[in-house]
C-alpha cells in the first residue's frame, strides 16, 4: 500500500511504525477517513444546497434572458408586420390608380379610333 502524503504530514516523512509493515489501526483509520473524504466530495448537504441554489439562480437568469429575447423578437415582428401592412396599402393604392388610368386610356383609345362605319 502506498502511503498518502497528506496523512504522512507536511514533511512527507512517515512514522517508523508505518515502515515496518505492521498495520497501525490509528494510521489506517486516518488514511481511510482522508480517502473517504476525497471520494465523498460534493455530497455533503451544504454542497448540494449550494449547487442547487447556484443552478436555480442560473436558471432564473437564463429564463429572464429568454423572456427579454422573446420580447425583442416579438416587437421586431410587430414592427415588420406594420411596415409590410403600410407597404401593402401603398401598393393597393397604386394598383387602384393604375387601373383607373388604364380604364380611362382605353376609353380615350376607343373614342379616338376612326369608326369603320364612317369610312364606308
């Protein structure tokens, strides 16, 4: 078994009892607690609560940003719809004017043609 450096102390020197190959119950227990603490990292209730609150806050911020993006998108769509409506009204007005002009020109053309009956 390789000794844990943290369990050995800050100098990295092991006690003589660990070197003899004899199992010291206190050293084993300390090493087990240290390794268990490492494995269980993030599982304590404070970490869970912290992560949960952090995730909740991120979710709220994300939802608010989504609502703002949607508001901008909808307002852009509404302004585009108004522009298209105005453009459509102008084009319909132009069509009406051109149709009236066309009708008037046809009548003028009919009136200015020499009649076939007049020549005979």
